[in-house]
C-alpha cells in the first residue's frame, strides 16, 4: 500500500508566490543610480582638476597675477609644500 503525502496531510500551508514590491524595487534602483552618479561626477571633477592648467593661486589672482604675487599667494596657501 502506498501513501501519498500532501500539504493537507502534513498540516503545512502551501507556498505563496513571491510578488515583487514596487516601492522597494524603486528605492533600490534609485539608490544605485545615485551612487553611480556620485562616482561618475567625482571621477569627472578629479580628471578636470588634473587636466586644467594652473593652480588655486592663479585662479584667485586672475588677471592681476605677477610671478611675485603668485609666489606669495602660493606660500600663503601652502601650495609650495609637498602633498
């Protein structure tokens, strides 16, 4: 004699199908997009500061920059020290 085991004989509820939660999925997607955006903007800003000529002293002085004034401001801002 064979007996078949069913959910009713084991007193176990049948599994419900898993439905995705739309708000949770949207929050995860938006968070990942935000993190990716921050990384890309950071890379772009870093690359731009490395490629563009000059330093902070020449940007501050603009048209009034002379070699003596540049040297004085670089010393004041600490731009002449190694990183």
